[in-house]
């Protein structure tokens, strides 16, 4: 199913008509292209994430947005339509988990700030705990990461969509900054060594005159 068919409600369509974008999005909605199977491009994008945000809805009707994070690659690709990740122990409020028990729908957004790219995903979530999670644990566990896994959450993708890069402020993680600075430091060290060698050679030439 296309992303537009799920999110373009009658009121949304009226607003698109009012502000002149309906023709563009009508083509997107009517296209026969399914947006629920990940290509290699999406898979590489997702496995490179170390964080995402997702929204669930509780029985009060209020949406709840929460951060999920871990080592890069903690979000696992199960197949073209399925994701999974270990739910690590946090503040033990269990709001997202409780919401999913009454409504299994979730909306996710992943942002690559340096490249100003964002991917939105709609899906249904299965919760695996206790003995039911045993077969999943090896698939979602990240080596050498010691956080306690409370449950495994499996996301069945209903649709996804790439959002425009407009207004995404470029930000970099500490690791990305270290990598960039390390390259500069290596280049600086190499140039200093080359300069020292040239100064030594120049000094030898002057002493032989």
C-alpha cells in the first residue's frame, strides 16, 4: 500500500487542495507503487542508524513520542518488510509498550542529519517477551553492548516514505566529529614530518656551501 493512502485523510486532502499541492500528492496516492518493501538503499540507511523516534497511541487517544537508541545497527533488518530491535531497560514507564498492547500501530522517523535525509515508516508492532523472545534475542543482540534487554519489538512495515530534506539542520555525532578530526590530525602530522625533513635537507645544503 502507498504511504499516501494511509495518511491522506479527507481533511488532509482538502488542505492540499486549498494550498495547491493536491495534484502532486494525488498522483502519489493513485500510483500502483507499493511502499512497503525495503530496497537495498533503505536497508543500508536503516542499518546505519543509532537512533530513531516513534509515536504510539494510548487508550486516552493521545499520541506519545519516544526516542529509541543504541549502537549503530541496533535496528535489524529481518526481511524486506520487517524490522526488529531489542527494547533495552529504561525508566520503566512502559508507555510505548502499553500503548502497543491496545493499538499495535506505530509511526517511526529516522533522520540522517549530516546528509539531511529522513525516512518515515508506518507499521504494526509485535511484542515478544520471556520465552517467546528467546528465538529473537540472538537476532537483535548487539555484541559487546551490555544493556539489559527487556523484550523484542518486531515492526511489520505497512508503508514508508522519504521526506524532503528542507529545514533539516546538519548535526554530527561525537563519533563523526572524531573521525573528521582524526583525518585532519593525520594530515597535519604528515605535513609536519615532511616539513621537518625538508628543513633538515635545507640545513644540510646550507652547511655544505
